[in-house]
C-alpha cells in the first residue's frame, strides 16, 4: 500500500512519533532563525530588523501518505505596519528571502525530549526544501512547474492539501487507542504509529500528552496557522459571511475587501458595546454543601437499587 514501509519491522516508529511531536517547535525555531538570517544580511540587529520589517506567513500542514507532516509556507516581507503600511525600507530582494529560508531550514536542529533510557534524537528538516516566487505576473496555467507561480495557484494548492487529513488512513475523528483505530479500519501502518505513541505516553512524562493527539498520528500542531498580520482572521471571514447572507443584495462588489466590509458591520446596534470576556470560576461543585448533597443523593440511589434486587454491584462494575 502506498505510504507503508517496505519493511515494517525495520521502520523506526519511535523516531517517526518523536519527529511528529516536535515538528511545531522545529518550525518555531526555524522562523526565529529566518529572522536572524535576514537581519544579518542587512547588517543590523534583530531588534532593528523588527522595527523596520515584519515576516508574515501562513503555514499549512499536509499529511503525506506515510503519515509524516509536510509544510507549505507562503512567506512575505511587510513593513512594520503590516500589509496596510509601506514596504520595508531594507535592501532585500526575493532571492535574499529564498536564500535565507534555505539557510535556516538547513541549519536548525532540535534535541528531542529524552526517552526512558536517555536516548535523544537530533531533529531537523529534510533535504527537499523547495522555494518558489509568487507573483501576479506569472502564468496561471504553469501547473506549478516553474520557479515563478501565480497567487491563485498557491491558493488552490494550499486549499487542496488543507483538506487532506488523517481520514485517508482510515482513522475516525477521535482515536482513543490503537485497538480503537484497528477496529475503525485504520491501516496497519497508522495503527503501529498510534501504538508507539501510546507506549511513549505511558513511560515518559515529556510525551504524556500524546494520548490527546492519537487521531493526528502524534502531530500536536494546528492544520493551518498564520502570523498575526498575514491576512484577515477566520473570525472576520465568518462575520463577513454572516453579513453577506443577511444582506445578499447590499450592492457590494463581487470580491470586496473583508476588512472594509466589516467597517460598518451592523452586528452591534448603535449605542451598544460588544464585550467578549470569559473568566474561569472553577470546576466541580462550588461549595461543600452542594458536594455533600450530591454524595447523599448518590448513596441513597445505591441503597434503593440494592433494596430492589441488588443490581448496584453490576452497574458499578460497568462504570469501572
């Protein structure tokens, strides 16, 4: 089967899971290394670079057939005020950005959290790092074969891989264990990955949270993330969609700027202020009296069940 190892017994499933688990941190360090490299190319400090330039990006995660995540990251250099401000006043060309990306990807290393016997993996990106220049002057029909591609091609490409999730491995939305995945019809390769994740979670505190990420084959990041100023937010898109459905004949342009569309969003009536704030008050019973009442109610319920046939023991066994 495509993506399955030719020799399952030779495949290093532990390294597979460890790499998946640390991939978000590896990307974070790569973004930091990219900023430092660009600052060095400009002959200024990182602090000075931040004052004059912003690295904007959107990161989309693709699950390859072998179950390892693969990243697609459009990267743009903006001025300090983002897309609405001036361009950065630095002598940086597109080729400089591409060279910096390749250098950062080749240089960054990450030591994994140690395993039970003290074993540590040195994690890095693979050798297949491909940079393409995105420009509106590119041919839309180049099928991404050239070094220069059109923005619409990139948008379609990312949308395609954003919809590729772990369902292709036969996994349900929620995976509780390797046995659960096997019964759901998951591939043998995916089951082995989940088994390895369970084993690491059971023997190492550093990997205990793997049990919450079995359904994503040990990857703990989000399928799509972006820097703060890269584009509009999903919240803005949802509000714009609600308004468009509410006012389909409002006379807006076919492709309006979402930020301008929301400038006069009537969701909040005039004279009102929308406050979105949550405060955690606690969990469980709020006071001892409520807890005591719950215990009395449970005890009385068990006593009544015993009096009507002794079925309490069976019920408690099923709860355990």
